[in-house]
C-alpha cells in the first residue's frame, strides 16, 4: 500500500511560478507555433485512429488530461493564496497498451517524433518533450509506485506558450497513463504533487501546484477554488448562460524568468515586513495601516496579491449566486491590478482586454497566466459567442496587426481514462 505522505518527500517548500515550462521545449517552440491549432477540440476518435494506424489494433486505454485557464487569482499561488481555474476542452491525449519489458515507447503526433526509455535506467538527457514523460515516471517511481511499461501515441491541442498549461496537461496525462497501465490507485491531489515535482526537479522549472492540480482534478461545468496552502479544493458552478472565451494574442512572453523571480522576492520581502509566512496572511486593513513602511514598488506588488486573494474569494461567491455581472467586474479589477500594480501585462494583452470589454455581451475580461504575452480571457453571454469571436478578433487585428486565436471553451473533467 502506497503511503501518500511519501509524495511529500523532496517538496520542501512551494517554490516558484505556476507557468508553462520552457527550458526543455523552447528549441521546438518556433517549429510548433507555426502549426495551426484545430478549429475544434480533439476527440477520442482522433487519437484512436492514430494508434490503430501505427499498431494495427485498438489501444487498451485512452487518456485525456486538459489544459486550463484561470478565471481569477493570478500570481497568488506562490503567496499561499487562492486561485479559481477551470480545466478546458483543450487537452493532451495518449492512447496506449501495456508492455512487459518495462520500456516506455511514445510517438508524438505533434512533433512527428518518437521517444523511448527504460523504467530501470531513468536518466535526464535534456532531450525535449520526452523528458516530461520520463520525469513523471521518475517522480512516480521515487514515491514508491511499481510502474509498468507501455507504448502508445500522443497528441495535444493545448497551444504552446499561451499560458494554458500544456506542460501540466502532459504530466497529468502521463501519470494517468502509468496508473492505467499498472492498475495504480489514482489520487488527484497526490498525482498533481508528483507532476509538480517532476517539473521542479526533473525539468528544472519552479512551477507551483495550480496547473497540475486543476488538470488532475477539474470538474465539468465547474471552476475549482483552490487553497494553495492546504490544497483544499471546492468545485464552483458556472452561472447559467455564460461562456468562457480564451483570447490568444499571438504574442509570446519570451525569457522573462528574472521578472518573475524579482516579483517573488518582492512578495517575500513584503511578507517578512508584515511578519507573516506569506502575503495570504495579510488583510487589506493591515496593509493600509502599515504599508507606508514599504518602498513604492514592493507596496504595489503586495497590494495586488492581497486584493487579488479577496477578489478570488468574492468571485467564487458571485459564481455560486449566479451573478455573472459581479464576476465580470472582479475580472476587470484583476486586470487593472495586474497591469498597474503587479506590472505583468503587455500592450497586446491590454489591447485584447479593451477589445473584448467593448463588446456589448461581455461581462468582463482580463489577462490570464504569467503575463507579458500569451492569453487573455473573457466571460460573455453564451448566445453571443459567434459574434463576439468575430468582432473581437477583427478589432484586435485592426489595432495590433496580429491575428489572434480565439477559443470558446467549456469546463471539463480533469485527467481521466476515456476508453
């Protein structure tokens, strides 16, 4: 019997950021960014046909693990705060069958490459996308799981570098594949921690827990309120008649690790100033009483985190009461705070938010993810989705010259066996 507490080994503190992993996939990004994403999400039949074409028979298991978009709660997770993401209908799919020789053999449809490794000789070769699969295997084995080899095909439609957590989706799809092949117990929160550990220790990216947890534990038609300190989760239903739209600016943030590290250090300095473990423990009243003792920049960073935590909890309440108007207003406030206080937006993101917000059926819009490029998101009246996509895309392209990619999304289940 696996003791879940073993999974805590090696995760001494909640480090870093919640954002997609670039260190290993960057050499492939410019190649893949030119591939058009499917107009409609991938379906089970797509991955089945690839497996059958390659192996001549049907797979034993089909796995799906989603990307995510965060409704609200940005740059709060590494401050032990609250986030409110949803798993989206863009995912990584794996079709597989078990092997008896403890080897893992995977063909990536997207990369048009194959990779393989032995579970008995796991070695980090810094060889691109396969390291996410290998690193997840390492984390599972190190936690005490007896792994079974498998072979299969993999395909995804989570846009790379857009802030929609393609790396977490791959890690959770891989963990689910190993669980299916080896008949292992599935515990979403524990598997999310292992995915985080793989990315922290094997890939070398100091991500937080949100991306893996929502990919593992998402629920259809719900967002998930996550307490990033306790990892408690609460499903929160969407108001009736609304749609979530992901607005990819077609700009990418590049290498801005230093900016993220700087903000994290500023948050840690502010927490130390207030005498607390993390900024999650500071109320707005405490901030207003004592914040003059901080320098101006650190004060703005702390103000964003403290108010963003409050906005996130208010947003969950607005959703529970079906108040899309209040939810949209909180999203707008979040964007202003990210733009002015945390300073992680960009001209493209600001323009996209302005174009979306100008549409009559939009309740609210904001940047989402790391910032400095990537995606914004909007909450709209579902009945107006087609016209919103057309009008907002045209307005953004006219103002920026960039052709956006726009996805009307629905909230889906987290990582699961679908066949």
